[in-house]
């Protein structure tokens, strides 16, 4: 996706934080339309923004949204949940994290996949440095983001032969409602959104958009684990072994 100009985009969790900043940056880059998925009604002054009632844990709402949205070039899986006070002793809290951050992301992706296959578009999922190393202050969140990252890798391998690119934004600590109680350095949402979309337009698999995450970029891109992902992905496109070959 060399340019976002003229594209049609859906952003989940579009009413605050990184999602809100991404919507603003998409408009700056000249998109034709942004479907802004939110659980609560949204009023936006730009006519290119189409409010969309969308709780990603609600199968009926997701299906209705997929019927409402027309042609689509990019899906931004941004909606997420992080619950404080979690120490992995409460299975209900872990289930809440998984319901939103894993299964909600999966549900939305599957619902809008036909439109993305039609446009040979792209999927961008907002992930976290805690996808790779569990943050003990948010352990259930970290577990769910690790699962979502694995989902992203799997989708990337299976959708690449079908013409859909899958990207992951590996985000550090950003100044949003989710991190309000943490007294640590935080990146500005508008700067993070700009750098995420820069990476998308450069067609980067993993995008490292802030000072906390960018130190991981070079070791990851040139490292063993990324090489292993590429090696495994090649198996998807490889022909199945014949009975003779299996012998």
C-alpha cells in the first residue's frame, strides 16, 4: 500500500487514544472514507468519517457492520482492552482480555475479509511490546496480545498468496487512557499514528512507531525468529507432498 490517498479504511476503537489519532492521520493523508467503529455514538466534523456502531465482541454487530460497509482497502484492528488489578488468578479477567484482543480481532477480520480480498487490500493490527515479553502489571493483556500476534503471523502466511497484506504495529507505552496511571515516559498518540502509517506505506511487516519499541526493530528484522516465521510461511504456498514423495 504505497499510498493511502483515495483509500477506504475501517478503524475499530476509533473514538479515543491511538484509534482517534489514526483516524486524524488518515484524513491528513487524503483517504476517501474512514469507517469509525465505536461502541458509543460518534459525531465527527469531517464528512469522510462514517460512524459505525461496532462492539467487536458482539457477533451480530460485527455481521451488521460488514453488511453496511462497502468497498474496503484497509482494516485497522485497533480496539483493545487492558484491565488493571490482574494477576492471572482470575480466569474471568483473562477471558475478557481474550474476548476483545484475540477473538474480537479475529471476528472482525473474518467479517471484512471478503471485501479485502476483493480489493487486494491490507490488515493492520495494533499490538504491543508486551506481545513478546509479558508485562507483569498487565499480564492478561500481555497473554492476549501475544496470542493476537501469533494470529497476525498466521493470517499473514495464509492471506499473502491471496493478495492481502497483514501488518503488525508493535507499540510501546503511549499517552492514552489505558496508561494514565503509569508514571513513565510515554509517546504522543499523534506521533505514533503518523509513524504507524508511514510504516504501512513502506509495506513493513512489523512497524515500530515509538522510542520504546524502535530499539527492537533491527534485532527482530535481522533475527532468527523473523527468519523462522518466513520459513514457516513458505510451507503454506508449497505444494502438498505426493504419496511417492512421502515414502
